[in-house]
């Protein structure tokens, strides 16, 4: 039984999700105490419960203490099975974080799976669907499996109500080297909005354009149906030969459109000015599949505490340690030890 203090490191829900994924793949049971111990509201939220329920459903695993608000659980893994599954978070909690929990073990099954997830697709506390589909999954596909994602309906915080569908064709994960992102192919951006004044999105576009200096029509506005809102997100995308970076800025009460856009645009500009293959959020997501592939390396910007915590959890389950070595050009080379 692996014992984990959920308040260590970054101290969020990632500790729980990564542990559940790794437990299924390695067959090792675990116990987590102080779940989300560094969050303002500690304990499990609805989306965390759904993630663990989903893991149990695809594998006949058992979990003692599972409940909203729980600060401790004990998990005993079964074996992941391919199939058709549907899970509803029930709130605006992230469907994408549930997907990230069940995807790794389903990549090791003996057949294809179809996953339907309902809840939040664009949640300020998680990567949006667009990041998963265009930045993360293409790297997974380079490693052997074939995974595709379809957005059926947007789901913004706090209403939720979104829906995504995932097709998974498993294959052995092979190690890949993600050092050079290649030449820049295209840039584009979209200010999505629904249930809000049109000028909110227009102001976001103008503010982002001032910082990024992209071509005049590279960033546009898209209004979604009223029943999918209210909601607002600015999505900025830079497509390189080997990877696509997606940066997002979420609208919320009290946050001016110009400030949202400025923050997102500066994040994108910082990535484009670097030589890194992976931005901070993609770096977080690559650690677990690289570990399960048994090796590989990638370059990234300065690793976050979130990434380093993920690496610590991986080491507890696999015995393999990631090294984060800063290079002369300022990027960090991330390698997995044998």
C-alpha cells in the first residue's frame, strides 16, 4: 500500500488523479490523506469523485471513503477493461480532468473504447477542451495509440452542461523525443462568448492583438448559442511543425476583458519567444505518458510546482525519477531516468 500525503507539493487534485491512473497501470493500491490539503476548500470536489468513480467503473476497482468533501480514501485497483462508458460530472467540474484520469489505463487495454463525458468543457481551473484536442492528444498519438476527441456542446462555469466524446484505439506506448518544436506554421485566436455583450469579445481581440501583433484577421470572434452559456473564453493557438500550443483566458465576474486578454497574450508571447517544445500545461500532461512509455524527453519553459509534484507521484509508483535540467538557452530539458 503506497501512502500519500495529499497536501505535499502542489497539494491539489492532480495528486489524486495521477495516483488513480498509476495504480491501475501498475497494480499497486494506495491511500491518500489530506486530499487537496493546500486548497482553500479542502477535500474532494464533485469532479474528483467522478474521476475516481470512472476509474472504478472501467476496472472493477474498489475505493473506501469516496465522497464529496472526503479528505482520505483507500484505493485497491482492478484491471482496466475496454468498453463504451458514459460519465457525468453533474456540475461545471472539468470533463477534461476526468478524461486525463481514465485515459492512461485505457491505453493498456486489449480493445477500443468510446467515452462520453458530460460537465464542464471550458473551466478556468482546468485545461479547456481545445488544449486537450489540439495540444495534448496529438503527442499521445505520436506515441502509438490513436485517440480522437469531439466537442458536442460547450459547458462553461458555473452552468456546465457540456459534452465531449472520445474514441480510443490502444497501442503500446513508445518513447518519443520532443526537443525541437520546428518552424511556426500558423497562428490564430478566437474569443468565444455566449450570454454576454458582443463588445466583451471584441475588446479581448483588440487587447490581445496589440501585444501579439498577429495579422489583422488572425484573431476573431465567435458567438455560441445562448443555451450554452453564459460563458467567455479567449483561445490563442500557435501551430508549429511538431506541436501546437494553446493558451486560454477565461472570463469571470469582475475581470475586465482587456486584463484577461493581456494575461493570455503575454503568456503566448512568452512561449513563442522561447525555444521550448512544451508550454507549462503540456509539460504537466506529458510526464505520466512518458513515464508509462519507459522513457523519452522534452523541452519546456520553467517547470511549475504542479509538474514537479506530478513527477514525485510518478516516482512513488514506478521508481523512476524525472530530471529537470536548465539549458544554456533558458529552456529546461526533462528526462526520465532508467
